C-alpha cells in the first residue's frame, strides 16, 4: 500500500508506518497542480490543515481508500464527495487537545496582562509601567462556544488555576456530562452576556460561519476578551474589528483566520489590541508526536 504524506507530521509516525510494511512518500508543500500530477498511485493521503482534498484531488487518485487528517477539523476535505467514492475520512481529535487548550489559556493571560505590548515597549528601551495595568482571570466567567474535548480542557484548566465560573453553549454535547464537570450549559445569547472571557471550539460549517457577527458582538459585556483557536470563519473579522474599535472587545487573540496565510495587508495586523499567531495551536513537540502516532495507528488498524 502506498501512502502520501502531504503535510508535515512527526518522523516517528512515518517510521511506524514503514515498520508496518507500508510504502510512505513524504512530499509536503506541493501546489495543487503538482499534487494532482502525482496523487494517482496513492491509496492513503495524510494531511494536516494546509492540503485541500477536493473533488478534483479525489478523482485524480483513482485507488484512494482513505484520507487521514492529523488534527481536529475536516473542513479542508470534501467529505461528502469522498463518501460517494467509498473513501474513508478520519481525523485525530484527541491528540492535540492539551496543546491547543494550553495555547488558549496562554493567550488569555497575555491579553489580561498586556504581555505582548509590554515586551515590545521594553525592547524599544521604554519603561511604561503605568501603561500596562492589566486585569485578572481570577473568579471571572469563562464562556465556551463549543464544549468538546478542547473546550472542556480549557474549562478544566481555568477552573483549577483561576477558580473561574464556566458556562458553555454547545447544542451537540450532552448537557448532563458537562454539568457533571461543573460547566453550566446556557444559550448562546446568554453566554455572550455573561462571559468575561470567550473562547471558540467548533468546526466551520454553514451553520457556524460568522456565528459571531455584528449582532452577536452587540450582546457581549463591554471589555470582554476573545480567543479563537478553532476556525477563522466562525468569527466575522470585520465585525470583530468594529467591536475592538468600539471597546466592546478589550482584546482578541486569533490563531486562525478567514483566509490563511493571513494576507500582508490585513487590518488585523495593525491593531494594538490583538495578538495574532500563525495557526500554531497544535504545534508542540508533544502534540505533534501524539498526532503522528494516532495517524499511524488509524492506518495500521484499518489495513493490517
């Protein structure tokens, strides 16, 4: 069986697949045209977030049996079309949970304590102590929009470290299970009105696209902090900019964007009250190792 690794995964996962007897070719960063030229002989594709497995790609890989996405979301795979062609689509939802959750908490702390602008100021030789008075997370209310593995991990960390109250909006996760973890389940509008810190953990679908828009930002408490390490399209960037300019959102941290890579002329880059990172939520050594190991296990269990 021939496997094509389209996006970078840990070499340990590649070695595990090779030891199991698979032929594994690693060809990352291919433009779409190049991918279409070479994909034909491969039966399994391993991707992360960069490679788009479109109808065209699936058709070009006549013997394709499985696509494995190292990570949580599947919005870069045409899953409906894959199903019609008998191609299985799998992901690794658990492997990067702690990595993403820790980034979310770190971004909240950075926003609360104005760590990034203070660092920039210091490196300019300035000592602007009064300019960087921050706020605490202690005993504030955390709002989870999406309470799957990552959302619950963020809630667990914030409850343990900062004694935060945690409320969640998630119509798909069992309410009883969440409440057993000390998470109060509320409607979206209620969450937006209560939360001091809001974090998103949900896929990009037709229903969730621009879930946070002008109207929803208008329901938030003045001075709220927002972190999005889920998918860029669930937040309208135009609406977010307006909310930050108006002071409704005191600070926002984004790891994901409506268009990636983020265009160099994006107005987000010029805003002092925003922290931007290049989709690195799962990018820890430990997380990458778990992702590649889970990818390998999925393939081995399916075809061995």
